[in-house]
């Protein structure tokens, strides 16, 4: 069962400065983000159709959060390098803020890193994609303490369970084995035919799940991946937490 957890602050390292930013899952902030002309709201189905109807390009969909430290690190260290590896006429990039509560920071974060691709944010009211939303942050704090340790429904708040997993599986259905998300940032890499690059990840408990291949693990351009093969990462132990590197020949 999803627990009612409040995360007020995220510390981000950006351009050498420590910036304290707060997620704001409020009605007021939702309206603020809706009014930002530099951000494009998009439903999950609209994003799926945009990916599916483009059959001439490789597509990289970055589901990110501007209050997520690893997301900002990937924007700085990974995405510009991967973009530079490929002819821009072959690959299209989509930077998508997965939640409106931090979307107001996305444009600034990308501009500071000279990433010029369009900025999207998921705006979808369907139950399986419904984000957390409260009237005010004071209400959020009050409900957190009053319903400590209980789920969202106990506090009278409607929010989707496994929201990011639902979004990923809608964008890239992989039946009969659904995708499991690893949180943000998540990169979805598609070939022109819409085939998602996937990896089986086996942890040190022996559990194996199917995940979108992380662009931070590949050592070749996205146009050179074998999208028909599912790589396998094994041997992740407490003493060896670094992932192995996937190439078109498999994971070494």
C-alpha cells in the first residue's frame, strides 16, 4: 500500500550552486504551471501518439523532475553528450516533467544547461495518472501529521498508485511482461518503428524485472543499439552496485 509521505524539499546541484527547491503539489502551483508559455502540457495519450506517429526518427523520452538531484546530474553529464553523438536529423528528444509540482523549474534548468529541446509536462486527470494535489502547503503539512503512516485515501486525497509505472506502460506497452519503473530520471529509447529498448535487471535478491534501458548505461549512440534484443544486467550486490555497461553485443 502506498504510504502518505511528504517530501518538502529537494537539494539540487546546478551550475556549481546549491539551490533549495520545493515541490508544490497545490492548486495554485498547478495554475501557475498552466500559465507558463515556455512549457507545453500534454496528456499521456497525446505523448504516446506523438511517439507512435513519428516513424522516421529515433525517439528519446526523458521523464524527469526538476527537483530531483540525479535528474539534474543526468542533464549536465549525460544528455548533452548523447545528443552530440547523433545526427540531429535522426533523433528527436522529448524532455517531459512527470509532475506539475516541480514543472515550474524545468525551463530554467534546461536553459542553464543549454538544452534547447521543447519542454513538456504531463497534465492528465485520468485516475491512473492523477497527481497529488492539495489546496495549500499548510493543508499538506497538517494532513501529513494528522494521518501519519496512512495512505492518501485516509487523508481524503485522490492520487494514483504507481503513477510513473502507469505512465511508462501506457507509453511503451510490453505485454505480457509490463515495465517496472526505477523512478526519475527514466529514459525511454525508441527506434523508428517504436520498439522500446529494454533491460532485464536482476538484483542481489534474485529478483528480475523488466526496465527501460537507462541511457546512462550505454556506451554507443542511441542509433546503434539493438532494439530487438533485451539485455540482462546481473551481479548487482551491496559490494558491487555499479551497473554493467550495455552495448549492441549485450552487457559486459
